[in-house]
């Protein structure tokens, strides 16, 4: 029997309904705030972009950002939204000031969607505009106008103030992480020298643009001083690390951090290699030129085309107006300016040559080992049960769910079995370790190829040369929360810090949080991640609930595990302290045992008595 297809099947959604029904089209993934690309940060970015555009147009040198619990307020001192159109500007699709390219020549947002998406996805949204001694305010809930105040006189400074609270019905159990917000705000000031941003009272400011970005983020020794070059519509900063194995790129278009690169980054990589080859008159392998590079590029494009609303990858091939293609523009700039710099700075040129030569030597030394490792991996992969792959991958740009792609690194058959049975086969993969991996602290990259487990993990992630083809957005360490599990976590983190630190820098590495307790009665089951949650659950579920303590991942059945790796997954991001270098981190945690580390362990050790563990581990029967 066929389903009737009539006029009644055709639905027209208003703008609010469409955004709320399909939020991923506008802000990427939802998330709970544990990842830097979660939706709540995209909401903040959309509001900030408007304030940044005001600064770019020469109006308003200070932006104030306040985050208190779940409410965000952004105040700029720009021109203010025209009062008569203020409500329309935040609540009517395809309404905005950026369609007039005379006013916003090189704006980030051109389609009038951003602020409306924030409005529709917020349980509370308030806008205030101040212009010419007059002000107006309006309040919304889920995109619906609630209160519109009359226009009135004011003495406060011109500009716009927007406050919003992301809707809990869409962003469940979310929490803003100040580290991610601070990183976003720092990028804004690096890209806009002279701009001052205050975040919860702390000031961010930059005078030297991308040079400051590299100086503030580089943790290791560099081969030569940072090269900083800029002209209208383009700026670059670059150097090479003396210790890192990886390539590190920061790329921006019109102030937007294009974390997935695009046409401009591809052109930039090509231009660096070509310029270096021409300068030295040698046909270096491109990987030798780029190995250990740390660099940033920012360009401005007329009406840029991005590959998604979240603007993380540039798709434009032209600069716009009378300018050439993106590729030609960047190639000409790098060829002219980098070549001039190397001619004028022979010491830096000699140090760069030594670095490239050293990389070439190391690559040739590793080539035999790499070939053996790849041959071995091909043979092993035919029977390899370490990786249970998923169908979608992060490096597939057409994949609409690429931000959800996750690989769980587990230890032991029982844990990996539970996750494998309960995972989403579309977006979740599982890599199973045999036991404790090798401590790679102080070892060279040679060990990555000689150690079968490391080699297979590197191959699974597809990060041998760079993060460009990373297959999973979220790399999640899933081990027991006991001493052995914690040690395995440290060993895996050491592996990434030693050989692939950019995986951590770019916010891809997480620890899976799993519940310590299950508390239930005949009507309800609660999973508790802390003692405080357990005590609250016991109190709220009433008399004699059943309490079970999970001692390991293997004890959690596949049926239950799906509750912990689905939409309510709890991930703890692995972050690097801005004041601690990688070498210091590795030395402290994985170097020779030191009194400092012993003291740290003693101070942070949490001990539960055997008696308490036994009591908690015993299920209490539910009264019939």
C-alpha cells in the first residue's frame, strides 16, 4: 500500500522552526562544551564577528565579553544597529547590513544568518543598540519576540550589547570552558592589532599580529627568529622548531579561524616549498622543507565562499574584485617577500638550510624502516582486529557528520568489546590496545615505525605526516579509572605529546568519562560520575535504592555502555597549560622519578577504604 502524497505533505517552516529543527546546518555539531567546535562557542563567535566587523570598519576599539554560568554578554562600542531596524536585524532572515559590500567589504559573515541562529537557539536573547544619544532594547525566547522597549534618550556610549543563554533543550548539560573562549578571543586580537578585548575582566591585546600568535604559542626552541611579513590583505609569520616532528599551521580568512584550511592554506604550503627551492636552487622534497614548520597565514577576500556555515574551510578560488586567484596572490606574495627576507638575512637562510638538510637525512634514514613497517602493517591489517572502523571519516569533506567522528582507544578485550557492541557504526571506531603501550618518552620517531602498536595507531589516525588527513575529529582515550588505567592514559598522552603534539593543540584528544556508580529503584536508573552525584541520587530516589559500583569498563554491559557514548557522552579534553612546555610536561610525568612528582602524587591521591569499596560494590536488592 503506497502512502498518499498530497498538498498536506508539503510543509513550510518559519525561520525559527527551521533553525531549531536543523541546528547542525547553521552551527555544526551541538556538543556540551567539551570540544572547541561545539555549538555554544559558534553562537558566541557569530555575535563576536559582528563586533569585529565594526572594529575593522574603524568603529569601536574595545569589546567586552562576560560569561557567567550559562549567560553570555558581548558589548561593543561600534556604530550600533540602526534603531528602527534593530528587531528585524536579529530576527528576520536575509536582513542585515553586510549585503552592501561598500560598508562591509571583507566581512566574515555575508548571509545574514549568524545572529538570527543565536536568537533562535537561545532560551533567552536580549539586544540593545545605542546610537546618537538614543537607545532601544528587545528580548526574545527561542527566536520569539517577548518584549520590545520603546526608544528613549541615553547618555551611555554608542554600540551594541547582546546577551544570550543557549537553550538547554538543544544544548543538553552544556558548560562553557574559559580555555576555549580565551583561545578564540586571542585569535581575534592577533588578527586585529590595536583591538582590545576584555574577557571576564582579563585583557587581550596584540600589537604585532601573527608574530605575537607564534610567540605566545610556541613552546619549543626555534631554529631562527620568527619571520613576519605583511601587505594589504595578507600577513604571514613562520619559523621552524628544533625539536618537533610535526607541521603546525594557523590559518585565517577575514578574521575567521579556518581550522580545516582550504584553498588559501594549500596555496601557502605550495608557495613556501617553491620559494625555498628557488632560493637555494635545489629540488628539495616538500616534506623536508615543511617538517617542523610553525606558521600562520591570514588573508582577506572579497565575499569569501566557505564550505559550511561554520566557516572552517575556505572554498573560494578568487580574491574578488580585480585581484587574481587566491593561489596566484599568495604565491606572488611569498615568492617576493620571503625570497627578499632570506637574501637580507643570510644567518637565518643558513639555519633554515641546515634544518632542511637534517630533515632530508632523517627521512632517508627512516625510509627503510617505514617501508618495512608499512609492509608489515598491510599484512597485519588483513587479520588485524585492533581497529573496528566506522563508515564516516573526518577527512571526507562531504561527510555531514564529520565533526561527530570518534575513535575510542581502549585497553583489553572486555572494554573494547562493550564499546564495539554499543557504538554508532557510522561515526564511532574502536582501536584496542593489547596492554600497556611502550613509554615513548625520550625516544625518536623511529620507534613509531618499529613498534607495531604505535605504527598501527598512527596508520588508523592517518597522521603520519600531518593532521591534514586526520580520520577522526575526536580521539578518545577510554581506560579504567584505576591505577593501571591512569598509567595507560599517561603512556598514550606521552606518545601524542612526543610525536603528534598538534593533535592536542588542535583540541582533538579527550578522556572518556564513565560512571562510577549506578543507583536505581524500580522506576528510575541514575548513572553517577562522582560521589556527590551518588549521594544526591540516593537521596532523590528514596528508600533503599540498588547501588552498584563499576570498577572497570569491562563490567559495564554493552546495553548500558550505549548510554555513555551516545548523545550524553561526557568527554574531558586534554589541554596543555600555556605556561608549561611539552618537554617540561614529559620530564615531570614520564622522566626519572623525582621528589617533585612523588609529592604531587601524594597530594593528589584519593584513597577509598576496602570496606567502603566492598559496600558500594554490593548491589542492594530492590524491595518487592
